[in-house]
C-alpha cells in the first residue's frame, strides 16, 4: 500500500461531496499503489512574485519510486466547456478555467522546486473528471493526461504507468521532506552569543546604576 501524507487517523467519511470524492480516490491510491509510492493530499503551495504572495492547493500529489511528481487535479461535479476551454463553477466565485489552474499549479511547483535546488525533478499532471466522459480533446488537454469516468477502474494503473524511467534519480527523501514542509534548522551560535552579551550588558548597567545608591551604617 502507498504511504499517505499526512496520515489520516479517522475513517475517510466526510459529508462534503467534492472533498469526499478526493478522499475516496486517496483511499484507492493507498490500496492500489505499492509502498514505494507516496501520496500527499491537500498540499498548500505558496510563491512570491513582485512582492505579492500567492497561495494555492494541490488536491492529490503522487511521488514515484524514482522521485518524480504527478499532480492529480480532481474536478468532481459539474464542469462545462466554452471556446475550447473547460470551466468549473464554484459557489460565490467566478468560474475557474481548469487549464489555467493546472498551468498555474505546475508553474508554482516548478518555481518552488527550483528555489530549493530541485529543478531537475520531473513534474507532470492529470486532470481527473470522475463524473464526465471525455468525447473530444483540445490542444490544452492531451488525452493521455485526462482520466474520465470511463477510466476510473484503471485509475491506479494509469497513475503507476505514467512515470518515465529515469537514468539519474533525484534525492527522493529530500523531495519528500520538501513536500512535507520538513526543513532543517541549526542554532546560530553568533546570534546566541550576541543575545548573551546583550543580556549581560543589560544586567551590568543595572548594577552600575543601583550599587552606588546602596548605603548602610557601619
């Protein structure tokens, strides 16, 4: 079974329809992939451009045994096409261009990997449409990168076989730490010494002020 991040301590049952489907797919991946695969759910990403910080979320992210990344963007419920693009409506929000969303996620992840000196990590994505059957394809959506309702019984197979064989594998554990937000920190000795010196000076100043004021007969 695949390793899930973060681990779920409760049964995969929630009333939210879209999120419930994501959890169901997460369970399918957990049971259907070998333990050499890692699957992340609900990953929050953040980038900074022109002093503006942007945030987003990756539904499901699979890490292959060779350290490659596969983003699974799950679009449950109603979606529709307009001028060759696929959109999804969200309550109290304007419709989202799914292709643009996938491109933004891919670009943000590649940027963050580059900043972490891991720009050699391969990143690809699948658009998952569990409630729709794809009848045609467009330039922005290669058929090989879309899983529709007719392929859900092959879900794990399509995920597992989507990764190319690599000659040089990246540091997989480093990648897992990055996605898990586990980063190394070490004590700054210089900062600690400075803090001690500042505290000592503060105490010394207090003694220098009050000792001369102390008087006692005899």
